[in-house]
């Protein structure tokens, strides 16, 4: 296990030195702070719009802002953060293919499957840290300004998106071990996410696709129940496992 943890440490240092980790931390921290503040500013914005449209005869009803308003922003902004994460880590393997650094590691006897597992474990860890930071900051501000008790199934809704992020990371890993270019990794990952979204438009598959995990606000607002996402969580975790196994298989067959 020592070589595995040594490679894991190397991946951690690379994320630190490249600035990816700190960039993501700042992004998730910023979004975590913006969620409640945008909600807090909403009444003022609506009042300003009402004043500017007074001469037109139009009026905007008074908006009551609660913690749900902030959590709505939270689930709207998370896809942006995940997109940035995908763009930053889509070069996780391809960059090393170009520099042939993996070839040197493999010739020294390091098993290829350990390379895949170390890289995906590091991405899982960074995603978890950043996601937890964003959630924690939003939760703390919402608790200060309002009452989080109004949000139903809050932690389950957050776990759903976190699991969706794990699936995206698994796709990044699979396409990174299969394709040679960053653009190919991004297009492949984006293509399967789009396919999952389109499949979710059909009632037969709506409760089983990973896209169902993106309905976090529906859970928080009480429109959906925990039972509505259980199948999607199971299917998505199964797809993660399949993607990891396929990544290891692809890596073992790849010519470095």
C-alpha cells in the first residue's frame, strides 16, 4: 500500500502546486456566501424594479424571502461549480500521457490500477472538501439570517448532488483513460450527462437516471419525497462502479 499512498500524496501535491485546489476552494466558498446574500438582496432588487416600472403601470408583488430562497440559489449554482471542476480535472490523465510520466512510473513496477484508483480517490476527496465547504457556508449564513428548519430533506438533497458529482468524476476518469485529448474527455463526459438528462424526460426512466439527483430543491421544498431519489442514487452509484472498473480495464490495455 505504500506505493499507492505515495502516488496519492503526489496527486495531492500536484493539485496544490497547480493551484487547482485553491481555485476550487475559492469558487465554492464564494458561491456558498453568494447564495444567502443574493436571497437577502432579492427584496431590494424587486423594490428597485417596482420603482423603475411605476410609470408603466406594472407592479411586482412583495416577495417573502426565507432560507428556501437561499437553498434555491445553492442548487442553481452547484452545476456551475461542477462544470469548473470538470474543466480543471479533465487533464488529469491526458497531461501525463503527453509528458510520458506514467510510463516511467509503470516501468518501475507500479500497478496501473493503483494509478486509476489514486487519481479518482483524490478527485473524490477534493470534490467532497469543496462541496462540504459550500454547503457549510450556506447553511451557516441561512441559520444566521433565517431558519433552516423550513428546508425539508436538506441533507439528503445535498447528498444527491454530491453523488451526482461522484458520477461525473467517474466519467472524467473513464474518458481520460480511453481518449487522448482534453476536448475528448470533456465532450464524452458532457455527452453522457446530456444523455442522462434527455432520458430523464421520459417518465419511464425519470426516477432512475443520474439527472434525477439534480432535483435537490424539489426535495428541500417538499415537492418530492426521499423515495423519489432512492432508485437514482442506487443506479448512479452502480454506474460509478462500472465506470471505475471500465477505467481500470482501459488503463491496463492502453499503450503509454
